[in-house]
C-alpha cells in the first residue's frame, strides 16, 4: 500500500507531500489542473524515463519519494534475489539531477532503473484507458485465466522446464554445427594420424636410423679395412702382434737384470693386452659384418618416409612429428566425444519434451475448468455495470508447440448485444466497454491474488448516467480488498471515495504551481456539486451531492 508521497521540483510542482490510507481515494480537478503531472511524478519511482524538461527549476534536482507498506506482498524472496534489504516499510526514491543524471534508491540502497521497475511493479499498477489494450494481449489473458485456474506454481515449473528445453535445443544446434565442421576435416585428420602412427615414430629416431644406414651402406669398405687391420696385427714375423711379443720379451730380459726396468716391462705388457683386444674385436666385427640389401632397402624407405613427413608437416625432427600426432589424436577423440555429447543432449531434449507435455496438459485441464467460472464472473460484473446483454466467450486451442504459457492459444470473444455475433474483444468493444471489462477483471483478480495498489486514470471516461453509479459501486467494492486510487470526472465515482484529493493550480509571484489538497466533508460536497453542475453551484447540485455521498 502506498502510504506517503513526496515530490519536489517536478513540472509545475514545487513541493508536494501527502499521506494516503486504505480504501478508495478519489482525485478530482479541472482539466489542465495537473492530474497528469501527478501521475508523471509517480511514474518516476516506477522506473520510467525522464529528462531535464521535467525540472521546474533547472538548477535544482527533482526528488520523488514514495513510501510503501509491503508486509502483505510476500516480497522477501524478490528483495533477497536483488540483494536488497527487506523492510516492511519500504521507501523508493528517484532523483533527477540538473546535469542530466538520474539516481534511484530502494531503502537508501542505490539501484538501477531495471531493479527499481522490478520492485515497484509489485507495488503499483497505474491503469489508463490506453492500458485496456492489454485485454487483447495473450500474456494478460493467460495471467487472468491462470489466476482462477490456480496455475501459478505449475506455470513457474513449466517455464523453468521450457527454459531448460530451449537451452538443450541451442546446445544441440551448437554441437551439430561443430560436428559438421569437424566431420569435414575428420577424414583428413584420420589419414594424417594413421600415417604418423604407421611411421612408428620415436623421439630421436633419426640419429639411430642414420647410423644403421651408414653401416649397411659401407659393408664392403668396412670388411676390407677390418681384414687389413687383422692382417697388420697378426702377420707372421712382420705383424704388429709378433713385434709386440718380441718387444715384451726384450723388456722382460731387462727386468731380469734389474728391477729398474719393471715399469717398462709393464708398459710393454699393457700394449700387448690392448693389441690383443683390438685384434679380437676386429675379428668379431669382421665375422659379424655382412651385406643386407633388404634391410638397407627398408631403412632407406623409412628414411625417405621420415623426410617426406618433415616436408609435409613443416618440421625438422621426429619429436615434432610426435607432437603433431598427439594433437591429431586429441582432435579425433573430440570428434568422437562430440557424438557422445550429441547423444546425451538428444536424450535431455526427449526428457524435457516429455515433461513439458505432461505440464502443458495439466495447465490445459485446469484452464478448461476455470474458463466457465471466469466467463460467468465477468458477465456478472458487466451486468452490474449496465451491460446486461453483454456476453463473453473464451476459446482455447491446444497446439503441438511449447509456448510461453503451455501449448494453449487463447482468444477472448465479446458480444455486446443480444443476438449479435461473437468477435475478438479488442476489435468490437468500445473504449467505455473495455474500461468496464478491465474493471471487472481487476475485481475478479483481487479475489484470487494480492494485487498492488491500483491507480485508475480516468478509465470511467465515456460512462455516464446510471452506469456511473454502478461503476462507482464496483470500484468501491474493489477497494475493500486493496488500495485503489481513481482520477475521475464523474461525481458518482468521486462520491464513493473514502478519501478525496483535489488537484488545483495556484499562482505565486507570477508563477503557476500544481497543488494536491485533501478535502474535508464540506469541501467534498462543494467539489461534487461543481462536478454535477459546473461552475455554478446550485442548491439542487449541493443536495444531489449530499445524496450521492450518502
């Protein structure tokens, strides 16, 4: 409930401060007195756009501050989600600075306009004749029908499932695009990987391969040379070994004569041993050495393949080829993983489709039960407001699609005259009829959920006579469940108010200002009499005003 409003330096308002109470508050005033200015100021705390032309004094800031009692609105969770301190008495403030900047606060915490709008949407609903167009909008129609059908929690669950379903569809599209892109290069990557796999790559293998090739390519030369080495070492009389044996024998003779030559003898012995080892090793190499053209051919092929891979992949070593092979293997694994992910997301889509189908069927079933109840209630209210022959019909078509509110499509049909033809509501109802239908709907909604403070901005325009009395009675009844403000030109409506505020223009020091003044009982009688008869207040008008108020 709106309990207090403060506006300063806005349009023609220099400073305005007023408190409000429960029930029906009527706001009246002459055309041009500034009723729209009052709503314009209030709309600032609802997060609407504003500019510097709204400032009465362009050198000073504009402040609009609204105080609400919100303990009946169950908004703790919303405040927590927006990281705001919840207080039963909440103050919302908007400031427009001369520099063109705008600031917003909820309980003195700075907030963005989107947060401000989200908070105040649950607190105030300003309704004008233009808003009657809502009646033709699907969102509002579902909002109304689902309130009667008790679908609030089911709608929440359905829309969460729908969001997950849409995410899964997007993920499937993403995976399929990746899969298509990956598949185009998959065969080439697989060929390159297989080619590297067949090469049996080992880090540093080129050095070993080159050594083996060099050995086999030099068999003939190596054999000839080793044979010559052996011959030099063991040729009789002139071979190195015979000469070393003779040398060793001579040094032994020296040592026998004097131990002074022991070191020399030892050196000769070491030479003999080393040459024997050399001779033995040379014979072994010579025995093992044999030409192997087939192996050499294989080694040459392996070497050529390695060089070819170097050129193909623009590298210089087997180690780099191994890195490329590992990278290809990972990419191929990802391609396989994409297939698994795609299968998983397809299973999720099937699950969500099944869940959405069950949820939408339940929504439809609840709506089918609620439709005749809603139609009966609307027609009852319309009859009370002078539309005795009006008929209402709601057509519901169930589709195979998953839409925002289920699989249903709604059409609100209206027939104002007996025997007439049902046509879409927004096409056939007049402005006055739409206003009364909206008033009926708001009254019905108030029976099923806690509505925010309602402000009706001249929605009774085009209504007169006995119908005005009935509209006033419906507004009065509606105000028993929630706080209602109505800006009206109808004396019948103004007379039903529990509180009466008058918007008027005053002048001071050559400037015009808009004021909002509470009226006492006597002033209310005078104001309603003026509304009945014009500027000339007659005793008859005063008597009629008293009669209306009683």
